C-alpha cells in the first residue's frame, strides 16, 4: 500500500526548534533585530524571513522568505485596511481600496525596506550574488512582508502592528484616495460596481531563483480573466489587471451600447438624487420661513 502523503526528503523542524547559526546568519540576525527593535524568541523565523530563495536551493521552502511572504501579505493588508478604515471614516470603499493598494505597492514596500537597512541583512545565495543582486528590489519588498509575518508569529498581532505603524503607516495619506495608483486598483473599482471582487492566482514560476518570471491570472469568482507576466508576483498581477481592463467587454459582454446605457442610467440616478436633495433643501427653507413668520405674528400679539 502506498502512502497518500509523500514524506519530505528533508525533515522540517518547527519554528521554535533551536537553530545553529553560521557567522553570516548570526551577524545578519543581530543587525535585523537592531533595525526592528525586537528580539525574536524563534531565531529560525527571522532567518527564514531574511533568506532569499537563491540561498535555499535544494532545501525546504520553509527555509526562505517565500512562505512567510504569503502570510505577511495578508496580515499587512488587514492592518492597513483596519487603520485606513478608522482614520478616513468619510471615505467610501473605492477610496479606501486606493489607499490600501497604493500603500502596500511593491515599490513602496521596497523603498521602506531599503530605508530601514534591510538590503544589508538579506542572505543571498551565490547564484544571486553573481548577478550583482539585480533581484534586490523585489527581495526588499518580499522581506518586508515576510518580516511582518515573522513578527506576527513570534510576538503576536500587536508586535506586527507596531512595526507597520512605525515604518509604513506614516506614508498613508488622503492623496492616495484620489486616483487609482495602478491597474489592480482600477480593475477592483471597476468590477466592484457590479459587486465583483477580483482575485489573483499564481499560475507558474519560470527560471532559476535569481532570474524568475512569474505568470499570474485574474479571476472573478471562478471565471478566469486575463493573464500577465512579470519579474515579481505583483508585477505579473498588475499586468494581468491591465490586460483585463482592456478586455472587459470580451469577458463580460459589455458592448458600447451597454456601456452607454449603464452610464446614462447612473447619470439619471445621480440627477434624481440631486433633485431630491434640492427639494429637501427647499422644504427646509419653507419650514424655516413659516416658523419665522409665526414667531413674528406671536411677537405682534
């Protein structure tokens, strides 16, 4: 009888298991903890968070930042969504979405991580070092998200929130809500008009760790939309969103006549709402005038 679950060739220790650090790892862990202002109970978690996949070839994915990055992306999104929801109580869903997408964009995270000094603590493999670390930009973005996850797992949500509040939230502003910052935000706004929230799936990863190409696809529920490629997962998702925006009529059967009809319907609804507001304003003025006239009559009596 065959086992249904394949046993990994290399046993994967739990996060809280002791770890022996080599000289480079020990130095970079110490530097990372100094930057973070936090001492990890599990050094293994921090080592994974700052280890580039090129330094992990032939070993379990748990030894690099890739899995932590996946978790950190969701935790970071939740923290930013919570903070923006409470800070900008007058914004609608579209404005809050634009702020979130702009704040957690890859370029933003990479810039913040670089400013913190993460470039000097990332553990790269020899294959990446030989390229002049050309993948540093995406690595910085990924390490920031992995650090958020590592802090969450090691110290709890409050520790992760404190780090994000100190390093990223000061960049959040109302200006981010004005216009869509990238195709993903624009697509989300467009589809949410019809109650659809787009999701993204990584379909394929091509090439060695130091020179990867990612292929992602947009989904509306179970319906697959356009695909996109890029040097990072976020770039691939952005390209997929851009292609979807250009092909909305193909995916959802929106002819030019249908678009015009929908726009006219929205305009008519807006006009009707404006008319109702004007009528209410006139009614308030009329009532105020009646009260004032009644007051004067009472004074004359």
